[in-house]
């Protein structure tokens, strides 16, 4: 057949190559004539298990801060359970004494760890963030004290719902002061999670009294609500400060300063109020106090590391899962049966948390693709510029010749 009947070949490669071609003999074969065996196929194609492990690793790496805060919420639930069991063993322990024991153990563990690991400035932290560390300790004590104080006059459900206003406020303050990205989707998910908390806790001021017992005096109740709201402000400032410090300080620095200030403030409160010191009477009592102190230390580490690695809005979002763990522990220890509203609220919180995690994954993938496109565009422009320069130099050489 004549060559004119064929379609003309259009070259898709540039006219000038920027690399030197080797001779045919020196060029290795690009296509192997040996057929692929089953072993080659197994080695080149990842298995289903490897793909799942890779996806799991990517998910954990992307949401490390969120998962750390969720783990801290689980440990805090165990601590609160231990506190409740201690109160039922014998003579009630004052709020200040609980804080002293809990934060005293945390301080000893934090300083001991930093001394062993030779962390610089183990007592006061780095100089450039000492003011923020002091602010974190002071505001953290306000949030911690308000919870224990309010439990004397409010039900656990009321304190839980009011306390969970802090994550929403933290997301807002993080967006305003730290210029962090807080999307509308995250805000809606946060509101949905708060609705889930309300359904689980069923506070009396929304659902009415669930028992036949007489209500607390109105003045004490209003005082407790005011203290709880003050604690919300303290917790918000504390979590925002942790995010502002970031990784400029070791997590143990934040724990040491926070626990030290809490012990000092609680001791002053006990002395000023002439509160009695309750000594341990049984080994069970000692064991529960050890659980409170040690697990509080672990939970504070997880919480601090989580907020250092995650945006304030998303990290505070994970705090809503604490009521899920609390409901599970109540079912296991006290054999309480969750109601339909509790199950519904739990489902809402879990779906909201998963949605926030997946939303970040999609956003990260889009940013990655955009970054790859920008890199490809820059490389293309550089190649074109390189070809033009080589063409200019070649033309100048021919003119000179």
C-alpha cells in the first residue's frame, strides 16, 4: 500500500531533547521477554491486608491529635468513676483534698520524668512561654475546681451539659485568636454533638426532674450554675492556651505547671476554709486514690499531646466522646440500662466525630492534589524556559559560525 494513503504521524515530543541519548547497545531492554510468574505478581501487587493497613496508618497519622484527645476522654471517664467510688466508701472527701492528691501525684510524675529525660527547665518551663504556662495552669485550675464544686449542688447531668459548652467556645476562640480554620461543617457537627450530650445527660432544667427527691435550694443552685459557667471560661482559656503554646514546650512542662498551681491553690482553699483532712482507712481507698492520681497523669499527657497536634476546634470536638465512655462504664459497673434517648445521643456524637475526621481527610487530599498540580505546572514552565534558552544559545552559535 502506498505511503500516501496513511495518516501523517504527528510528533508529540519536543524538537530539542535536554538529555543525551545513549547508543542502542548501551540501552538496557525496556521490555523483558521473560513471562511474569506468580511470584512476580504477588510481589508487585499489594495484598488486601497491606492496603487496609496502609489506609489505617494514613487515617491515624492524619487524625493523631483527635485520637489522642478521645483517648484522654476515655481515661478521664475512668478517673471520674474512681472519684465516685471513693465518695461511696466512707467519709466524703473534700474537693480541695481530691485536687491535692490528684495533682500532687501528677506533679511528682511530671518532674521526675523531665529530670530522668534531662528535659531543660523542668520546673518552670521555657522562658519564652512561661507566661502562657502560668495562664494555662491558673485557668485549668478554675475549670477543674468548678466541676467538683458544682457537683455538690447540681446533678451530674447538669454539670456535664454545662461543662460541654467549653469545646464550642474553644473552637470559636481558636478561630478568633489563633486564626485557625473553623469551617461551617465543623460548627454544625459541634452543635450536633452538643445535642447528643443533652439527650444522654437529660438535664433537669430542660427535661424536668427525673426523681421524686426534693430539688436543691434555688440560691445554691444558681451559685453552682454561675461557678460552672465560670469554669467553662477557664476551660476554654486553658485549652486555647495549650494550642497557643503548641510544641514550644514539652507536654510535661504544661502538666507540671498546671499541677503545681492546682496544689498550691487547693491547699490555700483548705486552710482558709478549715476543711478536714480525710486519711485513708482501707486499702481499697488507697488503691482508688492511686488510680485517680496515676490515670489523671496519663489523661493529662494524652490531652496535652492531642491539643498540641490538632486544631483547637477539632480537638475540643473529641471531648464530647467522654460522655460515651461514661455511659459504658456506668453500664458495666453500676448495671444501669441506657434509655432510647441515651442511645440516640451516643449515635449522634459518634457520627459527628467520624464526619469531622473524614472531612479533614478529604480536605487534606484536595490540598495534596492542588499542591501536586502546582508543582507539575512549575516544572513544565521551567522545562519550557530551559528549551527556549537552549534554542537561543544554539541560534547564536550558528550565527557566529
